[in-house]
């Protein structure tokens, strides 16, 4: 929830981020209340990975719309001069 709040705060400001986070929390609570499940926090690493995957998927779709292709680059290695 903290990572979600911080991402929303940078995008739309604190008051709206608080409302968005509260709404997300209410949806989680309702789902757990109606289903009787237990909440397990997947952690910030899982959330960040899902966020990166979503961004990459959207970039690929936008690139295809322009007739381009995304090619991943290898990690930069030290340049020896």
C-alpha cells in the first residue's frame, strides 16, 4: 500500500492519493469480508515487479502502434579505455 500511495502521490498529489489508497483498501477489505479469505501481503518487491511489467507491456504496445520494435539492451559493462 505504501508504494501504491507514493506512486499516486507523485502523479496526482497527496489528497487524491489518500483517497485512491483508501478506496483500494476498501476494495481489498470488501473482497476479504465477502469471501472469508485471509489477506497475505505480497510485499513491495512483487508490486514493483508488476508495475515494471505493466509499464514495459504498455511501451511495447505504443512502439507497435508506431511501427517500431523494442529491443532490450544488455546491462552496461565497464568501458575499458
